[in-house]
């Protein structure tokens, strides 16, 4: 596609402004002239071959174009009869160079980039019209019917006429017909009319669509008054702001394309989503916030980068008040729909607009995302992530998983809430649930090899950090090996409890015989584990059973202090009381002594306390230790019973997940 710019005219209505150069060299801002703007926009939109017809001051014009040094292939065609003919003859002079699709424009036309871009992207031939501007008295109008331009001229004031400008995109077949007619006119010496006179005679032979740009700028400059109006509109356009928000840590061609589109609407301000907000609805970011921010700051044409703390745009929109928010249309459904609704409502409060571009699904991007998830699931990356989540969020949640499938549920369950989203941060590999899934009691009967097999199954299909329930840790001599094996597998934390002998589940409390380990022995086990540890990210958490075994708060706190001093990276305090007060009291007392070591709780019994309340009290990890197992088994028992009762499976179907859905739970490689 080539551009043809008609610059042979005299421009005498501009007065002194055109006494030394052609009109197209008139400055429209401190940075650009009409022509430099046209050429820059053509270049930005992929048009590199330009034909400029010249007339008076042609050498000034040629030198000026050279001085712009735009790297465009510009050919100049002089109309030797410029002062006695109209541009129909200039086109005729250039006809040999015009054997292509053509963007045709008058040399005094100023338009916003999106107008040119949209017309270039339109599938057929088209001419710029406006349905919102009044019909100009002296300038071009287009008679439009059925969406197509039938006539163009200054004389049409009828109701089916629209304001129009000499900005066309002409596909070769349409252009050929018009150009032949132009040639016929010029060869029969009819050279003083508009080229549109030839077009009008074709009576619809060329299919030129009336491209309605409404209020967007596309005006010619004939007089100093026009210049003032256009310059004011341009400065308003240049001060427009556009807001986009990104959560990505990988910039790809799709992002660059939408950033380029957004830049054409005004100064682009990019909101970079905080780590915490990303973790809440997507996956763990590969790069922390500061690095992602720097990445956007270094993209050409982004004028400012700010943090967006939540998935909700509201706070940033209310403070920045951008003219436009730009987004792909992929948020019309799903988790982001409510965020989109809120954006629309917020923009409406001050007259901002949402611009959505079609979202193009891209296999390469899906592949990159898959690889990212794979990378996140590799042991070295996965292991360190629990610490990072704790740093970023202060409080992490973990949900029980005992198989690949339950791991996938913890990995993929996301709930939309209050304009945001929530998901679990980590997985808890419970000894109770792992044993139960194998039909065995929770007494350290399932050996480590088997427990590791469960970890392996889960690791294969997930990427979230893992907290492993290590029971008592076994013999110290064995525990040191366990630590290294867990590290190798990418587990982030092992929790061992200060019990000895035959371990029973804590929720039995004192109903069964259980022995607490001495402070000395357990401290030594922790210290040995820490010494055996090879990576810096792995954490050993000491679990205190004093409240479970009714040994009192003082004992619990004394143990917590001793185990912390022995090197424990975190402290878990457990209770089987419904009333959370002893847990909260422990947290208060421990925090008085130690402000930073993470505290872990397992609120199976004291389940009325919310995560927010735990966080406010000073807790850092909340583990939902058994809920998938406890909810899954009754459903399974019920299904088995229904089939037995009815001698068939039909009645059971209503409580079963459709097969299609269960298949969808498992991602295909
Ligand atoms: C587990 O889930 O195996 C635990 C937590 O150790 S509890 O069952 O509450 O003891
Ligand atoms: Mg356990």
C-alpha cells in the first residue's frame, strides 16, 4: 500500500503563514508540521512508500522532507501547471507511480492516529466522513446511501449528505476505475476540477464505504482560524491519558501490539499489579513487583508506571482519572467480569471510556505460560516460594492434598470475591489424610517411602509450595535424611511434632496414650535437621503439643522458646478446643518474645476464627488440614449406598460430577 499526498495547491487563504513554504509545512505544534505528522503516522502504521505531488516551493518541500530523515521512500511529482489546474491533474501527473492500494489524502489534513489506523485496517475502500459534525458550508460533503459514498462535493447540502474529508483508502480495483476516469478527464483537458468530479460520474462503480469517525479529529486547515482550532484539539488529544493494567512477567508480541494501540489514544500509564494481587488469582509471579515495574518503565512510549495494589482498578482510576482504559475483550466472562463491571461504573462517574480490543489466543503464549508453570513446579523454584509468599502477604493459607487429584483441586480452585479473587497459597500433605487415603491409621504406619510417593504424585501435576506433615520426624538419625529428601523434592517446610513413641493423631488429645518428647531431645532433633539442610529456603517447623496434651500454656511457651533457639524456622501451636482463646493467648505471649518467627495454626477445631483475625493476632500460616478428605468421603459413601439401595447407578448420577467435567479437571499435556 502506498500513500499519495496532494501538496500542489497554493494555500493562499493561510496568508503570511504560507509566504515562504507550502501549506503542508505549517506548524501545528512546537514539534510538528502538518506534513511531518502525516508522514510519521503513515510510517507508524506500516506505510513506507509515499508519493507527494508538489507545486509551488517544491524545492523547499523536498529539502524539508529530506531533513525529516524518516527513512521513508518518498517520490516527488511536480505538477508543472499547479497554478492553473486542480489536484485532479496532480494525480494524473503521478499516475504511473500509483499502481497499488492507495491511501489518498490532501496535504492540509490533520487527523488523529486512530482514524488512519482504522481506515487502513478496514477491509474495503473507504472515505472519512463524520455523522456528528455539522455539514460545512464550503467544504466537502459526501452523499451516503446504504453505507457507501455515492457523490462527493461541496454542493451537497441534502439530508443524506455527511461532512467528509479527502482521506481515502482505496483498494486497487476501485482506485483503478477512478484513476482511469481521472486520466480521461485530464486528457480531455478538464483539469481544473476536483478529482471527485470524476468519481461522481462513476455512479457507484467504486465501492467506497463511508467510514464514520464521528468526533475524532480529521480536519483540513484552510485558514489561520482552522489552524487554531486544530492545534487546540491536538493539544487536548496529546494530553489524554490511557490506563492499562498488567499482571504479566513476560512481555510478548500480543502485549506490545496492545500497548502500541493504547499509545495512539494518549499518554499511556501502566498499572503493574502487586505481587499479592497476582498471587490471589493467577500463579506466582516469576519476577517480583519491582522487576516487573522496571520492565514496563523501559518500554518505549509508556509515560508512567504505577502500582495497582488490587485486582480492582477503582483506586487507581479514581486518582488518575484516565480518559481511556484499554483492555482485551477476554474479561467479558469469568473471574474478571466483575472487575470489568466496576471499571465501567468508575469510568462513568467522570466520563472516561473503556476501549476493548479483541483478545487473540496465541499458541505461543499458551506454551510460554505452560513452561512458566513447569518452571514454577521445579524443586528449586517451588521450595523457595513459601518464604516469598510469607514475605509478600504476611499470611499464607494451605489446603490439604493427598493425591494428584486433590493437589489439582488445591492448585486450581479460585473464588471471585469483592472485585478480587482468592486461592490457596500452599498444600498441606497431612499424615492423617495420607494415611486415611490408604485406609490406615494415623500412627506413622505409612512409611516415608510411601509418603514421598504421595508428594511425588502431587508435585507432578501442581506448582504450589508444599508443607509436609512429618509426624514426629522419627529418629533423629532418620530425620536428617528425611530433611534432605524433602529438600530434593522441592518441599518448602516440614512440620515435626514434639511427641515420642507411638504417635497418635492430636485430635484424640488425652483420650489416648501419647508421650511428649523432652525439650532437650526435640531441640536436638531440630538442630540436627537444620544442620543437615542443604538449601537456604527449606524450613523446619516445630509443632508444640503441650495444649493438646494439657500440659499448660507455660510449658507451651517454654518449648516454643527452646525450639526457636534450637533453630526452628517456624512454630506450630495446636489445640483441639473449639474455643480459640488458648491459641490466641499463645500467639500473644510468643509474639511478645519473638516478633518475626512464623506461627502456624491448624484450625480444625477452633474453626470460627477468620484468616484476617489470625493475621491480626500475629499468625502467619493457616492450614486447612483435612477438609477435602472429610468432605469427599461422605459423598463417596453416599454414592455407594445409593447404588446398593437402587440396584443401579441412575439415582446416584445426580450427585456425581458429569464425566466431561471430571475429565476437564485433568489438564492435557
Ligand atoms: C494432620 O493433618 O495429619 C495433622 C493435623 O497432623 S491434626 O490432624 O489436627 O493433628
Ligand atoms: Mg498429622
